[in-house]
């Protein structure tokens, strides 16, 4: 079972937008590099937005939270087990 949030869906949308404009990648490393750079750019923008709202009461803040740090993932071990079954060549080398 994999859980998702609006923050994750927003990130997925932004990453799809980055990769959609490119029809072909020379290899896996090129895709990983592009996605990494996109995530860094997205997180930098979110950090700037959070900095602008620093000092405001929590109910008035609208900036998105951090992408990874401090987030809670429910039932991650079950999800990882399912991913390892579906994509053993991609997941197992990293376990």
C-alpha cells in the first residue's frame, strides 16, 4: 500500500513536466541527473517561499513544506517490499 499527499502529487507533476519535454535520454544516468537537478530547483524555490513567510503565525503560512526531511512515511516497509517484488533489478541492489 502506497500513501500519497498533495505535496507528493505536486512534486510528481513538476517532475513529469521536466521529463515530458525531452523525447529521449542517452542513458539512465542522464535521467537521474535531470530529476536530481529538478528536485534541487523545486526545493530551493520552496525554501525561498518558506523564508518569506518566516515569523508569520502558522495559520497564515502557505509555503509548501520540505520534500523529504521531516516527513513521515506510513507503512514504508510494506511499500518497499512490494516495489522489490515488482522491480527487483532496480530495488534490490540498494537494499
